[in-house]
């Protein structure tokens, strides 16, 4: 858990630095477990309303990356294919679909990759900054705020691109809290 939190903190720091240049896509290189790249890409993308690709160093020559489109109008695999056409030796491997991609690139290609992704995503968005829209399933009634409702929602899993997890909105008063779990 600590390493994941450290990776997330490093990702936020890198994203903030990139936001100074008004990117259309956030490309991050981290140290750590490649198994959580997609999770971090999704969280950073949702946080800033931009497509995000997260890399970790696979070995002393390669990065492995995972990306999430976040924005409906963005097609990540189209961008990857365009980069591959322009720079045939940039990708060691690549794959995915419109909303989620994975790849491996040489360590030396990160700057070029970042520049090309920003250019291609900007073109896909007609150079208009995306506006992330968060949809809500509405407000729950006080009677629905119970464990049975949670069990009903859990029964709808698994969630994904065409079956998003439910989101609810409302105004709440925090009446108490406590630390739980191994690390509190």
C-alpha cells in the first residue's frame, strides 16, 4: 500500500509539472510496480480531466506503459498507430483499444513519445481543452443509505468502459470517523 501511495504522490507531482505547459495528454514515468500503472493512469486522468499514460522502468533499456483515454473524444490506439507510422522503431510493443492502451518503449524515447502524444491528442480534440463530465445516478434517499443498497450495487459488478460503476451525489454531514486496517 505504501509503495502505491508513493507512486501516486510522484504521479501527481509530475502531472502538476506538466500542467504548466497546458498538455492535452499527461505522460508520466515512475519507479515501482508496473502492475498498477493502469490504476494510476485512470486516477490521474480523472483528477485532471486529461488522457494519461503511466510508464515504469521495465529494465535498464525499456519502459512499460499503460494509458487511459478518460475523455470520450480521444482514441488512444489511433494515436499510438499514428506514432508508429511516423516513428516505426519507437514502440517495442503496443496494443489496446480506444479507451485503454499498453506499450513498451525504449527509455530514450520518452520525450519524443510525450511530444507526439500531446500533439496527436490535441489534434483529436481540435486543440480545444477537454471538459470532463462526471455523470451521476442521482441522490440516494436516506432509506437507501444502508448496507443492502451497497450489496445491490456490488452485485452489478464487474464495471468497465461500457458499464461504469454507479456514482451518486448529495450533501452529507460527517458525524464521525475512525482509522481501520493494518496501517490505520
